[in-house]
C-alpha cells in the first residue's frame, strides 16, 4: 500500500518519524510537498501595483517562483534523509489542501501534522489547510503532534 | 475627451500590449490634450515644470537603490534578519518588519518590492520557516511603511511638492502615522498568521553570513543628513539624493562593478516620461471640470473628521484606479485645504492599495481576464488581511497626523 507523508515547513520532521514508526514494511512511502502559488502571486501582484514601472523582467515574482522550487526540493531531500527508508519525493503545485487530497486518493495511509495552536489539546490545534484535509481525506489519516502533545489538563473545563 | 484619454492611458499602462512601455500611450495622449486645447500651453508647461524636479528626484533614488543592491546591501539585510531571529519565525517577522520599514522609508517602496522581497523569501526558506507571513509583510509594508519620508514613495514626492513644506517637517508630521500603520500591520500579522508563525523553522540551510557594506551605509546615512539640512538652507533635497547616487555611482564605475549603461537603465527613463505625460493628462482632466464635479465630494477644512474623510476618499480612489493617478487627481483639489489635507490624501493613497494586492481593482480585473499567474494567489485571504489592516491603519494614521498637526502645526 501507499503511505503519503505530507511534508510542510516547520512540522515535517514529526511526519517523517511517524512514517518510520507506522508505515508497514512492505509499503511504498511518498513524501509529498505542495508549492502554493500564493506567495509568488503576492510578489507578482505587488510589482503589478507599481504602475508604470515597465520592465516585466524585474518582477520579483519570477525570482520567488525559482527560489520556491529550490526550497521545495531541499526540504524533500532533508525529509528523505530523516526518513532513511526508500521513498518517492513528489512536489505538487496548487492549493495545498486540494493537492494533498488529490495525492491521497487510493493511498492506504496519509500522515499529516497538527499546525494550529499547539499549546493545548483542542480543535484550534488544526490550521485551516489541515482541517480541510482531515475533513476530506479519502483514506485513513494519521494526525501527529509536531512535538510532545500537551497534557489532557490543557483541555478547558466544560462550561457549566 | 480628457477623461477618455486618461482612461485610455491608464488602461494601456495596466494592459501593456506587447510589453510596450506605458509612456507609448501617455506621451501621445499628453500631446493630444495640448493640441486640442484641453489644457493651455502655460498650464502644461507649469505642470511639467512642477513634475520635472519630482521625477529627477525619483530617478536619483532609483539609482541609489540599484547601487545599494549591487553592493550587496539586501543580502546583508537577509543575513542580519537570519541572525536576529535565531531560528524563530516570530522573531523573523519582527526583523522583516524592521528591515522592510527602514528600506521602504529610505530607498522607496520599489526597493522593497523588487529587491527585498526575494531576499526575504530566500532567508525564510533557508531557515526552514513558512515564507508566507514574511513575504506578505514585504508587500504590505511597501505600501503602509512608505509614509515617512518624501523619498519613500512617488506619491509622497508629489504631495511633498504640493504641500510646499520642508523635508524635516514632512518627516516630523508623518512619523506618527508611519509608526501607527506599522504597529497595526504587525499586530494583525501576528494574529492572522499565528499558526504559520507557530509552526517553527526546522532544518533549513544556513544563511550565508554577509557583512554589511559599510561604505554604502555611511553614504546612505550622509544622504539622509543631507535631506534634513538642505531644506532649511533653501536647497532642494533632491541634491542630497543626487550626491549619494553620484558618490556610489562613481565608486562603482571605478571599481567596474557597474556600467554606465546599467546605471542609466536603473533610472527607468520610460517610467519618468510616463509620470510627466500622465501629469499633463490628469491636469487637463482636472482643469476641464473634474475639480467642479468632484470638488464638492471632497471634505474641506483640517478638522479631524475632514482629514479622515479625505483619507477615506483617497483610499477608495486608489483602489479603483491605482494610487499614482489618484494622487495626481486629488492633490490639486486638496491643496487648498493646506498641509493637513494633502498629507491626509497621502495616507489614503499609500495605505489603501493593501486592499487589492495588485494596487487597484482595474489591474486586478484585467489580470483576472488574462488569467495571469498571480491571479492564482489566494485573493480571499489577501483581501481579508487587507480588510483587517487597512481601515484601522487609516484611522490611526490620520489620528497620528492630526496629533502632529496640533503639536507642531501645519
């Protein structure tokens, strides 16, 4: 079976460790990174806002696109080294939550990390993209804490 | 007819058919308004005489920024930000704010958008941090942190000339609005991007240490001092910018780190010509009834309420047509209201564009039609961020301006 591991800046290491621990020995591991167009898009947009400057070759968005590609390949390489098991690295382009769902189609397991408020247990520990993936995943999901999970004492008392 | 021409000039500048410079439409349009008598020759000459020093000043600042980039100032800024943050995305955001605010103020918003943004992305991703909050901070601060000095934005240079105040008085009156706008942006960014900033930074590559180019920093410092001391002496502060650009330019030519051609290219002559021609066309529109038509929509006086109203009108207009034509249209109308009115317009046109990340709805619509790559950016998210920062920044910045006017006077 395929095990898809979503590699995201900041929280990827916990997912790589989870893959080492929980992926069955015979499984094919896919390290998935998604490069979102929004960051280069914002740079393109800021340049477009400078009316009259001409010189499309000075548009910083192009440079950011190239840098994003290099950064994604680097992150996948570091994650592959941390995983230290045979794995395929895939970099997709698009809205992260949609690309992860598409990549998880037919997979036997999807491994992702919490990326919201990680100081207490609760719904806010899921960011927007992770929430979408958990809600729409077409396969079993393993949701890990990027570091030691907070104790159950962090759950606020029920309202009276 | 002038209005039709103005719309055509702006449409051309947004569409840029075949990648032609914007001046290709603006110059003939200026000649047409002149030939048809929509603007009198003395008025056109007066407009060009008024704008020419502004444009020359701008050219000097653009050259200065390019020379600073050639000397590695921006890489040094990247290395400084990496050192200051020591692996924490929250501290990185703080240092991005500091650096972007300083660079926008001194070297203009063009420097932040074109030269600093890629460096910030590279720094964040080498540290292993999520780059989005930091890159968005650059695009937002390029607008909202461009309030401080006349050189920070072309709109400021235009308002500075219209207000007829000294460089230091401008900076004094705009210091509080500048700080208020940056503070609002910082508070909103910390909340809006809380999860990205909390995600940490892991296993990035080391950011190569780059020493700050001392000579460049000293020249920039002296240029700033020059800005401050020229005004009281009755000398145009543009000379200080020329001086700074000259020193760095000659040094770079002697050391063969640049060529005369590259230096000339960095002045963006077509852009300067575009600004002059656009100024003439806008003046024709204003002369031919726009001041009567719009005049009554514009709040007058320098009460706090009037200043807030002016800033709001300016922000709306900037979002409809881009802030450069907006400020050209509004300045002649606001100038009668005195320094406070002019600076309130400036606050509106500088902070306003953060609502639409391409500077105006007109540009946005066109780029949507073209399906250009940047339209895949998350428009909803960017607009939500703008709605959270822009109205509050506008109000607090105008309050700051009003306080400044009360304390140091217009």
